[in-house]
C-alpha cells in the first residue's frame, strides 16, 4: 500500500525574489533523421556529469518509434555545447527513460567495491541495468535484472553518505526501491506502490532527514493525490513526507555546498526546438548550498526545499524559459526530465619563488597589472615619495622559469620566475599624473586602459596602445580625461572587460558601489549607476569577468566577509553571497580569471595572503594560504597573461614590489 496521506514537513514560501536564470547550452536535432525519419525529435532523458571525462553524459531517445526498439543513444557533451556519440556500439530500449549514475571518485561507494568513473544506466526494456567503463566500453550489457517492474524510470543514484552501505539505489517506476551491490546482487528495500520519479541521498547537513533516501512521486495521472509528494526514507524504513509541490515531481538534486553548475534536460514531443539542455550558472547557488531542487515535469517549474536544521520550507524558484505546450498528462508536449550538477574540483596553482621587480621601486599602494594586446604585461605603480605614477613592462617574449614550489623550505626554491632583464624598468608615466590611490588597468578592444583618482576624488582614464613598430608600448592621445558622469570617490577604482564592455567600479563617498560601462567600440559610456540590491563597503571593490558574467567582489562593511554579486548575460543580478570558506579581510579583494578558473586573493587579518579558486564548473576550493606569503599591509594584485597567473605584493620589510607566477 502507498504511504498514508500526511502533512508535509515543509512550509510553503512565496516565490523567490531571485529565480533561476537559464541559458541554453545545446539543442538536439538530426540524430535520428536516418534511423527513424527526417526531422524526428531527439528527446534528452537521463543526464549525469562525469568528473573524469569532464563531460555531461546524456541519453537521447526518438519519440515516433516502436517502444520495443533498442533505439536510445548516448552523447558526451562539453560545457561549450560540443557533442558527440558516446559508446557508439551501445543502445538502450525506447521503452524506458534511461537514467544514468556515475560512480563518484571517493566516499562510501568505493568502500562498497564500486570502481570510480564507471557508468550505470537503465537499459530496458524493463528493469535491466547496464554497466559501462569510463571510456564507454560495455562491461556488462545486463549487469543486473531486477525482474519486477516496467523500468528504472524512478532513477539511479549512489548512496554517498553510507547509511545504505554505499550501494547503488535503483527506483522502479511503480514504487519498488532496490539496493544493488557492486557484484550485481540486490535486495528490495521497500515497495511504496507509487509512480516514483527522482531519487537522491540527503547530505549530513539536511536536518532530521540527513542521509535519508529522498524520492519523488510523479503520480500516475493528473488526479493522483500523491503526485508531487517528496518522501524521505531512513535506514529503519521510517517514511516521512518531506515536501509536496502539488504535481508531477520528476527529478531531485541537492545543491553542492562548494558550488557547481546545474544542467537541466528539457524535451518536446511536438517539435524539435525545445529538445535541449539548459544551464543555471554557479553564481546563482552561493546562498543555496545544501538545498534540494525539485523539478516539476509537467509545468516547467522548479522548487527548492531548505532546512534551518530543524524545520523545512519549500519555495518556487523559477521556470524554464520559452514556449510550454504541455497541458497535463493527457496532452504532453514540452517536459522537464533529469538534471545534474557538474562539480569539478579546482586546480590549485603551484608557485614560483617571490622575486623583486627590478629597479628598487618603493610604494605604499597596491600596483595594477594587465597585458596589452601584444601580450606584454604592463604594471602601474604609485611612487611612495611623490605619488607619481610609474610604468614597468614585461616583454611578451620573456622566458619564464617553469620550476614550481610546494616546499616551504626556501632553500628548495627555484631562481627568478622572470629574468630581471626581461623587464623594461620603471619609467614615469608620460603625462606626469599623480594619485593618492592605487591605480587600475585592463585591456579593452586592443587598448590598455589605465584609471587613477585625483586629489579631488575625480576618476580619470587614459588608454594605452601599442603600435606594431613600437616596443615597449606608449600612451597615445587623447591623454588623461575624466570618466563621464562626474562621480567622486575617496578610494581607488577597479575595472574589467566583461562581455565586450569595459566596466569600471567605484565607491561613492557614502560607501555605495557604482558601475560605469564603456560600450563596445569605445564610443560612449553608460553613466554611473548603483549596483542593484544595495551593498556597501569601505575599500575598493573588485570586478572580473567569469563564465560570461560580471562578478563584483567586496569586503563586507562591518563583517569583513568576502561577498560576491553576479550579473548574468541577461542582466539579472544575484543577491550578495559569501564565498565558501569563511575568509576575512580588512583590505580590498583582488580577482583574475585565467585558464578557465577564477582566482580570488585577499590579505588576511594576519597580513598573509590567501586564495580561493573556482573551477570551470564554479566549484570553490575554500580559502588556502599562499606558501611563503609576504607579510604586507596592502592588498595583493593579480593579473593573467594567457594561462599564466601573476601575483604582486609589497613587502613590509623593504616596501618594494615582488612578483611570483603560476601556470
């Protein structure tokens, strides 16, 4: 018998003020034009992220074909949407929604005997499960047959918390939940006698239902009273109704605590266009770690279930964009299917030794650095004695020492990261500009723009260009000019090239955060406007482009936390969110993107340098102390040229600027 109707543990909240913003990654067309018919729809069903391959694996099914045919195929998809056939000699039956589970790299499933990276998926035509290697080799066409039921529509997942022995959890569409061992033996855990879709395991942070198996009920039709109910099952088989979204639960997914990128399958039976994978960027999940996403198949809506440790809430968090043609179970057009998070651990840099920039330049302000269009790294610094702006340039042909360090013993450190002879040497900026504050610079439209703040608080800029016959680069007319808008500030500014626009960020004298944007082509500015959603700080904010979004990073005004607000390509903003890791600083934050990752640096309250890295999936490392950190009272500065990362710091001992590099 199904569980008796009971009250949900989750109180329903009003829809969020920050709904998910979706971007289409890939649409599916043409895969079955020859095997089925021209223009046959390509329906994405199951999806999983394979960390070892750094690819999405997706099951694709035709619609207008006999259910008994073995016609589903697998695709491997990169984050830029490039796709190709995976395991081309293998196919699944059309009769099932082929769900996919990948053995994680660590945790209870490995202790249970599973091999990291192996792939398990619903083969059909009934409850048969196949086992594939990470490269797509078919290890067992029928690894296990659960015998009863009409298919593993309910889903596959691994017990990542260990309460159920680290085994594979297989959910049959009519309510049977199985635990499968690494040798293919299995046992029936419970029969809920419901049309189930969606299965996951709650993390240890999920309150009273932590480490429970969580399943969703799609329901057998529009009038099924259990449709939309979400159940939690503990190891003693106590079952509670965690939440109830009211209708057609399809997929369940917990938001990773250190972040990740979410991918959602959408299909359409009635035309090709909506057969696609949609993406929700990692920046949208920084305040949402540990929550449960619930996908409504028939309405295109998504919900979140959250806990404060004791109570639970459920809240609508958005709908997929575009046309929707499903009216209910009797008229199905567009639908949402499985989803997954891509979570890739960041690559932590290994650093060269610190080396002083040649020239005995003394400063008490953070420098600024960026490459020009020739790849020469240009560094701006403020002279401590007279506040004059100076320039030093590292030639694009500089030979860098590739040796790296991880040993804090300085006797094991390599020689110079950059040959001192490759620097042009410190030269006064030709315009003779002076500033009390740290400068800023970035490359935009093949011009290196520099920004300074005058003694009156006015924000000025000048572009820095390189003619083909000139080296080093020289400043060109029109010289220093005020940034339009008349804003005054009491700190330095920061800048970045974001989606073709030069974005300048500054603080007003009342500590509010403002932006001004130079349009593509450099012909006009937007004018100063306040970052939506408020926010204040007392040190220079940082702006950077990451994953096609504008990131604004600040030090919390009183909390000293490191906070992020992001703007999507559609112009929507996230709320302020703390970067994972509980970092604290009393100085400006610096950030740079290189090699597909984002690097955020702070000066800790102990005056040492710390780093937090976001991977290509937006998964954060947490704060890591830089080895052999320089004690400094001013923030570090970071820059990138190609995939090479540069960090500059002023030493408290001799007030000189030092540089180190990583790849």
